[in-house]
């Protein structure tokens, strides 16, 4: 039986890196191995430690109470799903180097704080999503250390090469690769996921879920739905989920995936006018199982990519879609002798500011497209405030409370109002798109109505034919009308 997560449809999401989003209370006390930074000191510690290692072990003290304090803010944005980055106790601020995910980081809070956040969200009709990591564990975790010491139970949890040496995720020596086929390891992971659901999580996002065996994915889904039948399981996905042998959206393995191909296609069209790439992307997404279309997780940027403003106007982006995603700027830095981390981060630091005066216009166009597509638009924290940044650590700056780009923030508020007011069509309506190098047409249609949008990415006026009987304007940009699109303008109507 295919599970259709109806409660997800028509929602708008928000992804918060908890340490960087908001802090309530006094800054946490310093502990060994952790540097605490002032919230307004947003320049990343991009240089290595004294021993040459890039550890990124600096913290701002964002916490679960801080997330809970911003529920009115989420509501103002039209957000009704809040996704959290990992929150378990590790040595890093991002917590993707997991130990035991049943133990929360004291900087972030405790389980009472978690259930309080879940309850507050649920009272407002909002959902809570969490990010769980099962692909790897931290090298300094008790599990891996016991494996190295010869404990057979834990040794079976990890992968080893022919010489008996541990295998690491993408050669990151702090992330030993786990054996996701091992029944004992699968059982432990399911216990971790079950606990989050018992404490109030509604959505489980699986970090690197695209690498999981099918039976493991089904076991996770079965376990969490024994606690809450309506839990949604989503997988991290970088490419198209079109191969049936991959553990993605077929055979009830997961309910949704991250829609990175759409991210790439939107950004490339807005910046470069690559309409062939956008049209091809839409054709591929149309091949997905129908129950997935309305719950795809649509981003413009995440903690793993540069910010959308950098991709839309910054230097060094990859224009050719046959050479990788638009954000694959690290490729040119790779050499036969390894990756020059210091040189790359120094370049990021020197190029971090976006000076292009039209970046706001491009950002508005891209986010409007994101909000009109099938699926769930997800704001990466700070995007609505105009935050810039290349890749980690520059894309993970603290939210600039009180120093937002108010033009962009108010625009996102307007997008949220437009989406909420037209949820009856945008939640489930069929999608038609047609892109040229300058103009994109989007049509959403169901029994409740028809929404038609025209977006102009060019610097010139564009004539359109949007004169529909009884059509009502529901959104516009740059004083565009039903007959003329202004430069970087848009017109959206409903009838």
C-alpha cells in the first residue's frame, strides 16, 4: 500500500541550523574544545586550528527555546513545517558527526525543550521535522572507539577495507562509514528514530538517505509509524529519483525527497536563461509517482550549498549543466594531490560579499518560482533576510536578527500570504510550465481554480497575453500587468 502524506500538502517549510538560528537565555558556558562566538560576529572561522585541521568547532548558542520563541515569526512568513538540523550531542555545532542521537546537546536543550517545541508547533497547526544521520558516526563516538578496540558487536556496525582498516565517508577521517546492511545497526537506528517520533517529530529527514538499502528504509518507516501512523519519511536526494533500483520514492520506501534538481534548474534559468535545462527538469519530475509530486521538498539553498544569492549573482558558479550543479564550485579546486581547503576558504572569504545591485531582483524571481511549483517550498534560515555566503562555513552564518534586508523579508512575507490564500490550488493543482530564455509561464489548475504566472528574467519589457475572463491579480513584481512584464517583473493571476 502506498502512503500518501496528505497532511504535508500545501505547506511551506523552514530549515533552521539550530546553533545559528536563535538563542533564548544566556550564552552557554565555554567547555573544552568549543569556542563560543558573539551572535553579531558573523564572519566564519574559516582558518584551520593550530594543528592544521579544519574543525569548525565554534558555537553561537542557538537552542530549541530560541526556535520555539519564533513561532509567531514562522506564522508571519506562512511557514507551517519547521525542520531542525541534527541536535544530538557531538563535538561540532552542526552535529552531523553523530554519536548517540538519543542524547541531545546541552547547548541546544533537552528532551523537555524538544517536546515543548513540538507541542507549541502542533497547537498552531504546524509540523516539526528532524534530521537524522545513519550513514556514518563520529570517529570519536563510543561506538567507533569500541569497534577499534575489538568489540565485535560494534565492529560489525562499521565498514572495513581488505586490509582491515576503517572506511570513511568521502575520506573524511572524522566520519567512519557504517554498515547499513547490519541487522544490529539497523535496529539501533530505528530506536533512535522512534524516540524522536515519540517526543513529537512529524517528519524524519534521512541524511544521505539515497544511499540506504531498501529494506532498511522500509524498516525505519514501519518502526516510526507504529508510534504515529502519519509520520512522513523524506530522503536526502541530489539527483533525480528515477531509477527503480534506487531506494527512493518507489515501493513505499520513503514518502518524499529533497528536490535538488529543481533547485539547480530554477537558479540556472533565473541567472543564465537556460530554458532547455529547466524544461528537461520539469519533464523528469513529471515521471515521479503521482503521490510524491505534492510533497517534494523544494529548496533554493541548503546548509550544503552556497546561498541562493551567491548562486544568482556571485562569482565562479558552474553555468554548464553538463559540468555539474550550479553550486559545484569546489570541482575546479580539486587536484591529484587532494583538495586545497585553505586556498578555497580564503577565496570564499575574499569573495563573500555580493556587489551586484540586481541580486534582490533575481532573488525575488527565484523564490516566486519556488513558491509556485508543485511540492513544498522550504526556506533555508536567513534566506528571507538576504543572508549571503558560499559553501560551509560561509553558508551557515547566524541569523541577523534586527539587521535583516527588510525588502527581501517583506517580500517573503508577501509570498507566504499569496501561497496561504491560494492553498486550495497550490496544494494539489496540476502543473504546466513553458520556459523560453526570457519568460517562464507557470499554470496550476484543479477543480478549485486556475493560477497563471508569467516571470520575466530579462532586462527588457516583455509582452504577454494573460487576458483571461474574470481573472484576478494575486501577485506582481515591478508593476507588471496582464499585458506587459517589466524588467525582472512577474504577474500572477487567478480565475
